């Protein structure tokens, strides 16, 4: 996709044309970027580490959020 060199703002703009939701572990992203003006939702996953073993327990909550996520909203999921 050629997105590896994009900073957060341009990345979100590129994503908005193809995706409805961004799931991230970057808890600073909603503070650094205005999400309310974007046509996608952001889900911030908060676990002990960013390792898959620590993120997997968040999957059921993530699935529930994805079913109702609204553009321009930020959702936080933690253990």
C-alpha cells in the first residue's frame, strides 16, 4: 500500500478512503490527531504489552466495539 513512510495525519487520511476503523496500541494518537473530523473510528487497545499474547484477551471487547463503532469516535479497550 505504500503507507510505511506516512506520519499519523496523512496515514489517517489515506486510511479513511479504504477503512471504517483503525485499531491501534498508540494511546497518544487521539490526543495528537483530531479524530472527530474523520470518517473513521479509532479503537485504542490498552494491554500490559503490545505482544499478541497480551492483546488477544481484548478481542471479544474489540469485536463488540467494531459492531457499533461510529465515524469520528475514539474507543478505548483495556483488560
